[in-house]
């Protein structure tokens, strides 16, 4: 089952929900305002992205919302500190939606081409 992490006010999250609904793919939506991503889920998403993107540091950088007004708080941190800061401030710093298909596949942002392979 596909999980979508995000907030209901985010337009990209709504687009992702609609995309999966139109294709009748069952999803579980997790509202980050109600329940943040657990450390295990966070690490699972980072690992899945790292396999596709070529490294953990690149995956963490991809997960950061560079348009966020809080981006400056993470932009100049050392790579080892970025993951912890991102985990602690999920609602303000994560790019949305985060979609996860099992433990081995994940995307950040709109990634319809990748989602096509999840059908």
C-alpha cells in the first residue's frame, strides 16, 4: 500500500491524492500536523531515496523544502546535522508530499513517472 505523508493544505499533496485516486490505487494518508513521521519511517524514506539518488546526503538534500521560510536554519548545516534538524522540524522543512511504496521505494514531491511503476 502507498503511504502519502503531508498536510491537507498543500496543493502538491492534493494532486498526489487525486493522482492515486484516479488510478484506483489504495493509499494511506498521514497528516503531518496530526502525526509526524517516526524515526524508523524517516530513515526508511531516506534509505529508499538514497538508493535512487546515489547517496544519503543527496537524499536528505532532496527532502528539504528550499522554498520554506525556515530553509535558512538548515541550509548551512553540516551534512551529518541536516538529517536530525530535518527530522525535528518535519512540518516546516520537509518537501511534500512524501510518498512511500513499501520500504524500498519512496519519492519526494510530485513524481508521477515514478508512481506509474508502482501500479
